[in-house]
């Protein structure tokens, strides 16, 4: 699976949009981009995933560049409960490759 | 819909005792995963099942660990005998059909072996 690079930490003011970048310059054509977050003492929470088109759900938006070498997770109106570690994961989606490699992620702190 | 349900949430036991962790996947999900998380090693995939059949157990640390899935709605991870180095948070996850489907995690079992 392609390696991802994320900033170690970020701050965002409550109510503002939080934009979390991820670099995956070695991504291959059949690899999806997944975003998870982990709030202290809880299990990783799935947020969103995509292949090449931008995606939006009730939690967030995912913007993938045209060359697919980077992506941005957008939390449109951050709240204090969005404080967590956010993980960008790239995974080949074929039978037998079920491993999710969680790197060090981005520690997002929402400031009141 | 209920998410992945794990029990117990916390377990404290003495070295040498048998430990059984339980998981109920999301209804309709065909894949079930067991992970372990520690500060030193991060999140590790231990084993996963497809349609109740173990597919890959290469992440199981040693023979003291075993996992079963007797039916589509229940799985166990057993450690016998337990050792202090087994202390960790153990997560269960499940996903539906379709290779791109995301895994959904439970809130984990925090295991402490004294």
C-alpha cells in the first residue's frame, strides 16, 4: 500500500472549516483513500473514502487532486467533539489485502 | 443501526488466567477483524474472517491466542494463558461485501494483565 504523509498536528477554531491534508504521491490506480479518526479511548471511526472523485457525506468532504497524489479532508463546521487524531489511509482493494495501516496521523485540536 | 459491539469494555486479570473477548459485528457484514493497539506497536491486525471462516491469522502473536466465529453475529478472541505483555486495547471491526467497503470498529476492550 502507498505511504501517506500528514502533518503531525493542527489547530482549528470552533465553527470554522478544518482542512486536513494528506500526501500519497505513490498511490496506484486501484488504491482507495480512506479517512478515519480516533478520539481518545474510543475505536477508530470511519469518516469517508474515495477513489478519484470528490466525495461528501454527513460528516465530511473529501477532495482528491486530479493526479490523485494528495487529498484533503474537510470538516465544514468544526466542533469541540471533532478534536481527535485523523488518519489518512491508502489501501489496495482486492481480495486478501485487508490490512489498514494507520500511520501517526494528524492530531486536530479544535479551539473554543 | 447498532455498530460493532464488544464486551467487556475493560478486563483486569492476573497472569496465567484465560481471557475471552467478545464481538458482535454489524448485521449483514460478511467480514470480521480483530486488532490490537498498543503505544509501542500501534494498531495491528491479528486475524480476519470472511463468512465465518478465518482467512488470515498471520498477525496472531502466538499459540496462546485463538479466535473463533461460530456464526455470523458472534466472534471471540481468547488468550490462554494470558501474560502481562498481552495488555492492550483489542478492537473488533466489520465490513460489508465489496472490496472497497470500509471497516467499522467497535469501542474496544481495554485488557490489563497483572
